C-alpha cells in the first residue's frame, strides 16, 4: 500500500452504515455482558451450595474409618476371636500397563503371592473401562506389603481387618464368623454384631483421579471401637468335649453328634460342641452339614431322658412314692390300638426301679395317675415347646402339643419321651430342676456372676428323690453304667430313639444320648451328649453316648477344681441294660 493512499478512498469505508445495526451490536454486547454477570452472580451467590456439592462429588470423598471389632473371650479371658490387620488389593484396570513386559512380570508375581491363577488376575484387569475392581480381600498383612513393594501403577493396597479364631473348629459353632465386610454371620459374632462392631468413623478428604489423598478437609470423626464380649464358655472344656465327641462319632461310624456342658449352679454353658464342624479361619469348602449347630437347632424325640420328669411330676403331686410298686407284667401294654413294650418283662418294679430299668410300661402307668394338663404344666415350666431365652441365633423351640389335644396313647408315649420334640440344649437346661432343689434356672452363653433366681417346679425333696433314681440308673443294673466316672459320683438317664422319617420312623436309624448330673449329692455340672445314627456296633445311648459323658464329666470337674467324692473305681458289675425303643 502506498504512503499516500487514503482510507477514505476505500469503497467499504466510504459506504455509510445504518444506525440500527450499530445499536443492535451494542445492545447484543451489553446483553452478553449482563448474562455473564448474572451467571457469575448465580454461580457465586445464588447457586453456590449446588456447585460446591458438585465439586465435592468429583474431588472430595468421605473415607470411612473402620472401628476395630471387639474381641470374643472365654470365661477365663482367653481369646476366641480377635481382629488383625489385613491387606485388600484393588486396581484401576485402565492404569495398569500390561503391554510393558516388566509390568507383566510383576503381575505374575502378584498372582503368585496371592495364590491366584494368573488367568484369573488377568481377567480382573482386562476391562479397561472400569475405574475400580477388587483383586483379593483380606490377605495376610505381610503378603500385602510384598505386593505394595512391587510398586505396580494401578494396583493398590487398602488396610482392613480380618477375624482370627484361635480355637478353630472346636469352638466354631459357638463363636461363629464374620464376612469380608466384618459383619457377623453365625454364632456369637451374629448375636452380638452391633456390640462387637462398634461404630465407624469418617474423614473428609480431597483425592486426585488416582485415588491419592491430596489434603484433608473438615473435622475427622474418630471410630468407636467395638466392645469385648466375655462368654461363659471354658475353652479347655470346649476343646476336650469336642475332641471326645469327634472320636466317638468316628468309632461308631455315626452321622453326627453334639455335647452340651452346663454349670448346674449358674446355668452358664461351659461347652457346646458339634461334629462335624468347620474351621472358621478357612471356610472355602464350608457345607451346610458342617455349619449346622445341632445342639441348638436340631430337635428330636428325647426318649427315655423324659422318664425322670414324668416320675418327678407324679412324686410332686403325691400320686406315687419312690417305693410305690408298679406292675409292668408282661412287659407289654396295649393302648389306643398300639402296643408299648419293654426290652424285658421286669414284673413288679418300684418307682425307683422304673427309672433304673428304664421301663416304658412303668413310665406310662405312672403317667396314667396324672391328667394331661398336670403333665403339660411341668413340661412347659421346664421349657419344652418354647424357644430358649438365650442370646444365640437359631435356637429351636421344639414341639409340645396343647394338653387338650392329647389322646390317651399320646399321654402314654410322652411319658417316655415320644410325641414331643426338643433340642439337646433344652434337655440339658431342663435337668437344672434336679440340680437346684427343684428350681429350673435360666441358661446363658455369657459369663454370669452369682446364682440366678430359678422358677420353682418341684420341691427340694422331689429333686433329691429323682437324683437318687438317676444315680441308680447309672449304677449296677442300670442302663447307664458306662457313664460312670473315675472319682466322681454321677447320675443320669440314657436314651435311644428311632429317627423320624415323614410320619413314621426310618428303619435302622437311631439317636443315642445320655443326660446327667455330677457329682450326684452336690451337683456342679450337667452334661448332655447325643450321637446321631451310630452304624457300627451298638446304637444304645448308654453304650454310645455314656462313655463321652464319663470322660467329659471327669475332665470338666477336674478343671473346675472339684474334689472327688467317691472311690476311684467305677462300679460296673454287668453289661448295660438296654433301653426299650
């Protein structure tokens, strides 16, 4: 362009612009600036809270500060369950560079440390659209530190807690277990989940896209640690009872078994063992059969162990004395189209003898001296047909039909333990009526101080008379001689019953049990043993369950510091008398 060229000579500049156009442009610019000012005012003033929340959603996070779960202790303070640090591994798949040979080699090493097939780990990292994926949770803390030391971008460690159970399978059904979220799933872990779990705290932080904390914001709320729970269980008694039960189930090729050991003074459960069991520290192959807490959840017809209750009721009502003669000849009794039999024709028996010989005919003739309502009242007072009032999940109530519906044959069968159902736990608890001068006491799974108030059912005299009968039943000529214990007097009642199947009974399938008290004059413990479907050798309660009772009683009383009250040699003079089925 030449120096002397004038802008006025340009045709575009020479043309006159309409006034409305310039005004339109100015108004448009003014409106745009007004809109920007209004938007700024909305963002900064009117909608400030909304935009702050949106910013927090993208960058701020609330981190949960987990509470350390409380411990579960036995009555002596020994640990049954506790929490230890655990490493949980997670990843951002899109950030893991698997194309890098060095990273690929480290991933293989991580899989090896976790005990995970490499193909499974690769599958978890294959979806690059995911911004978060759990690789494996609750690894040992040392293994987690080794994985962290490999320093693979996109793979991170989170500190959590996992439960350890030092007593393993022996106490599994009592203690239970938690899931990976540290929530109780079974046993006392479930029953006291709220108390054990405490309350998690929280902390507000700002994170970058990799999940790394840039800074903390706001006030930190510390977690409230879980409470410790002290059980009534004695871990030494628990282990010994489980061990003896397991050995007996194996010896008789039985399906399963249970043991309940209860303090006769306080109602505290000192041991509650089941076999088969499981290892709560390793539940990878857990089955329903292993998980069942049979002593609490399974109910069955208790058989001859109910005869002392029938006789005790009649004694209390004054319908019989312990010396009253009951004629059981000829060892059979027809009623309601059914024939009830004994294994032998015992002829004339005293009431003491009815319990000693475990006579079905004798028990039903004693029952006929009472009304159905009178029998039902005592059974109900002892807890039959009712859910046990204990802090434990899954406790079964059993079955006790209303007395108004009892037919004569049903009253007869209930007298010797058929026609009703109960758990082994209910049976053990009901025998506290004989160990506490006629008062039945509440049972507990928690440590208890002092002797609780009981509910009167029998008089002291009746309780003493029945204890003497139980002593006879476990002595010479009785059905439970193999339950006798070195150094301690015992009394108890064996039982054998066919297993129910549908509306009838399964051929060749039985339950054998023994429930008793020791020492007999000054009771300290009640022990109930049940063995389900013994298939090798004998299936009678005195032979199968009695020896477990004997060994558990001896070990428990020794651990409790109870002095022996009799000569050290058991008085077994003949083979056990077989209970009628």
